[in-house]
C-alpha cells in the first residue's frame, strides 16, 4: 500500500509540473480498477483504448504514457476549454460500454475540474447504480462481486467489437472487385455455384461462432481454448454447409481465423503483443498432421507431391505473409486492398490455386501473372481477371489471408496495439 501511495504522490507531482508548463488543459487517463493490484492486464487495455479515443477526437499537443504501482496512465495536453472538455469526458465515462472502468481527470491552472465543480451527478456504482463513493465507504459489495461485474462488461464489449471487425473484414474482401476469379459483389468469378449473396449468407451463419472462438481464448488457458475452439470450428463448417446447401465458401477462413481469434483473446486478456508467436504455439503440431490421412485429401496430395504446406504452413510459420502485407494496409480503399491481395498471391502457397490450375506449371504461370502487377492498374487487373475466369482460376487461400490481414489491422487500430 505504501508503494501505491508513493506512486499517487509521484503522479500528482507530474500533473502539477505538466499543468505549470502548459497553456492547455491536462487530462489524466487512468483505469478504474478495484483491489490492491493496479497493474492487471485489463488496466492497460482500458488506458490504451481511451487514450486512442482522445487521439481520435481531440487536438493533442503533448502526451506521455507512464507505468506505476498505482497502475498505468497517460498524461495528455488537449487544446480546448477545461470545463467543456470535462463535460464531454463525463459523457464518455457515463455512456461508453467500458466507461465505468476509466477515470478522465481534467486539470488546469485552477486545479482539478471535478464533477462537483460542474454540478454533475457523481459516478455510479457498477453493481447497484448508487453513487460509487457511497458504496466504497460502506463496503457495500465484495471485491469478488465487483470483479465479476467488470469481467462481464469487459467480455461483452470485446465480443461486440470483435464481431463488428470480423464482419467488416469479411465484407471488405467479398466486395473487392475485380478480383482474379474470386467472388465479388458484381461477379461470381470462377465460381458459378457462388455469388455475393451466398457469401453473405454463409458469413452470417458462422459469425457468432467466430466470436465464440475469441471468447474461448479470452476466458480459458491457451491449450484448453484451442481444444474447445476446434470443436467450435467443426460446428462452424456444419453451419456453413447448411446455409450454402453444401457449397464450401469459408472452410479455409474458419481454419485460419480460428487460430487468430483464440490467440487474440489470450493476448487481450493478458496484455500481450506477441500475437503471431501465440498463433505459432497453437499451430505447433499442424505439420505433423501431414503424416495422417484424416483431413482434406488434396492438401495431403499437395504436400506429398510438391511439399506444399498451404494454410497449415502459414499458421505454423506465424502467418509470415499476413505479417508482410499488414504495413501495406494503410487504408481500406479498393486500390490498397487489391495490392495487398496481389502481394499475398505472389507469395502464398495456395492449394486452391494448385487444385484449379491442374499442374504445377499452370500454377506458377497464374501466380506470376497476377504477381506481375506492381501498381493499381485497373485495366490490367481487369484483363488478368478475365483470363483467370476463362481458365477457371481462383485464389481462395490468398483471399482468406486477406480477410485475416484486414481483421488484424482493424483490431490494432481499435485497441491501439501493434502486434508482433
């Protein structure tokens, strides 16, 4: 407790120094986490998330992150009027799904701009909605009850956000046009049995199960989460085939995104940035499965004949090609995503392409044909797309990895994290 008190005194001195040297209000962003351990991983998630909110919505002249025995925090100088700024941040504290878990304290030359100063209602208790200070003084709720409520609102928020991001990533990829024989919003490509409507229908069938995979990674030890997620993955394939009447739209994506989601849940729960290391850990035995005959027969044939490891090899090797294209996705314009897809086609061992090409020679021809595109030349892209459709060529493996890359990029943006 002495260390926490010292950390609070140190933070107070930092605030005074920053206010004294600043012409703008100073905002403290701190997690509102009960208990003696103020450095729980959730605290880092909260301060990063709400610091990102400030970056997105205000003009910040200076900011700094700090760690302490009283938990992580940011000090940020924001251009604006102190009282107006505090009123706006009170609304965030009261209305954001995780607002109860953050403290926005605003300081200026006159001191702390408080709710009382602005004649605003005090913060509410997480459990009973009475004034929080009243429940704290009376010890109305046990710590275990408060922590359970925090866990409940946190996982609910994360599941909602992850679902939105998965939906966005799948939709962005599906709508991308033209796309080298893949299904788009305007074309069936080289898939006469598919169209955009069917892709949407199958996406809706499996979306909730994707969220369940994330939840297992967040709630369970990693190995237990993986075993449970495999069962969810099998069920997801069944739901997909039911929705499409037997057509395979997203089997590869269910496989690879499942690994990503379990690892992501684990990383967010434990404040880890080594997402790709955790993916590799989960997939550490994948190549051993080539010694059996209990999975896709063409995948086994491609490995036996050409040593193609396909999507299994991508996961086993930490998704190297996803990592390679992430820096290319600076926005979500068609030109940007198309060039990212081309980069994936250029480098990924795509067993979908191999199967459709029918020979290694044709496989390399079409891979190099698409890979020859160095800039967003729509005329050339259309010409090559027509040739791919004419020869029944498609790049399903690369498309799945594009969804994964978009998803990870959007997660990084949402939670202000850079994954390694």
